[in-house]
């Protein structure tokens, strides 16, 4: 009997938890390099090229990101029903942390932009955490980080994503078409009935999801939210099958490599590129980049640690098993990596201004880099004390 050959280093890399974050980081760096090279004009014109009536940038941000939001929705539903968020005691600490990690960064941004009505729309930009990047950094630190801390960060980021979805729905939707919205709700109702009737074939949900996306896109509600709505219609529990073989888990596992290694990196490449030609360092002190960077780097750590301390001191929650306060503080810093969702909200908040979107990109990059580097250092320092 032949012995099983060990997986190649490349296969092992793509199977690791850190792979998605590393690929996303590479895509962001590539975007910055291209945007500041002779290829800059090609990069910009390609994003604005029309395909089937929409620009490439629109297809990435409205259609491709709907797949990302479908993945987010599947993760949220699974964790809420059978995972790390399935009971109130499990939700307590990450719930408090997510709330503080959204409110304080938003307040910091508002503080810097209080006298600038044109930029106040970006208040939610630093409220988001990039789950792929943050978990990727923890994964790179290896077994020195307790598993409970990784579960805590994943649960926090998932609740953070849920909050971001609510924010986008409530504050970044305009010009509603009641006819199209009604059609979208009708399709959603059909998908819900399919779930209740025990329909397990994913093909029916995928077709329904495409129709749902079209009507949501035409309704004025941001089209990516169709992905979340579809996710909550995918069956998870069925008496005849185990949760591991459910349509939701099958779809989640099937989507994961595509989202991690195609959807999110393509989004990062399309949205992280900002030309620094003629850039004045003094612009770093403008309200938008300063509010975004400090919201992510300072606001996240204050909000997450502060609310965790409040919940633990009140006896509502406990520190993650085998972890300490230094490690928790390091994770709070890592929550300041806001890349994907922050850039996405920035593109919605300042859709009509290339200058402000570039300032958002600069603020997100600076804040996320500071948060990622310092967070990794603090988590490692805390791990030496356990």
C-alpha cells in the first residue's frame, strides 16, 4: 500500500487560515503599485469600461460583492443557530465588543468631521472590521494564540458584519422604487416558502438569488444586500439530514475558496489603488483620512476593550478561555483592520467624489496597517505571559 504523499507547500498555504488575508494583502499592494505606475491610466480606464451596461467597477462592487455578502450571511446564520453565537452567553462578550467597536470609531470620525457636512456621510467607514485580514494575522501567529481567542475574534467580526449590513440598509439606501422593492420581496417570500417546504436543491436557491439580486439592484437598495437576504433563506436544519450536510453548509464550503481567493482580492485590487502623484502629506490631516485612520486604530481598541471590561466586570461575560487581558487588547487592535468593508462603505458614502474616496483609501490603509502591526506585536507579547 502506497504511503500518502504530503501536501505541497502551495497546497498547505491555500488550506491555511492565513491564506485569504495574505492574498488580499497582496492584491491591495498590487493595486497601489499599478495606480502609481505607467499602467495607472489603463487601470482607471479598465475599471470604467462598460460591460452589459455597467462599468467593471460596478460589476465588482454591486455583483461580485453580493457573493461576498452571501458568504457573510451564511456565516452569520450558521453561527447564530449552531455555532459560536448560538446562545446568549456565547454572544455576550463578542456582542459587547462589536457594539463598542462600532460606536467609538464612528464617534471619533464624527468628531473630526463635525464642521464638514459634506464628509459626515462617512461616519460608518471606521466602524467595520475585516474578518479575513484580522483572522489571517492571528493565524500567522500560529499555536501561540489560544483557539478561544480566534473564536472570539471570528464571532466579534461576524456580529460587526451584521451591524455593517444594518447600517448599509438604513443609511446608504436612496431613491427607492417601490415596484422593484415589491418584486424583490415577492421573490424573497418564494425563497422563504421553499425553505419551509424542505427544498434542498441549491440550484433553485441560486436561480432565485439571481432574480432577487436584479430586483434589489433596480429598487435602490444596495444590491449586495440581496446576498444576505438569500443566505437567510438557505436551509440549515432539516430532520432528515445532519447540519454538516445541509444546503447552507455545502454552499458555505463551496463558496469559501472563491470568496477568499477571487471575490475579495478582486475587490481589493479594484478599490485599493490610489495614485499618490502630487499627493501632499498635509492631506493626511484632512478630516476624512484622519477620522478614518484614528477611528480604526484608536477607536476600535478603546471601544472593544472598554465594552469587554464593562461586560466582564459586570459578570455578564468572561475572558476567552486560556487568554489574558494583554492578548484581548491585541485582538482589539486587530479589529482596527477595516479594509474590505471600510472601503466598501466609503465607496457608498462618497460615490460622487473621487477625491474623498481616495482620502478614504489612504485613511483605511494607514489605520489598518497600524492596527495589524501593533495588534500582532501585542498578542505575541501577551502569549509569552501565558
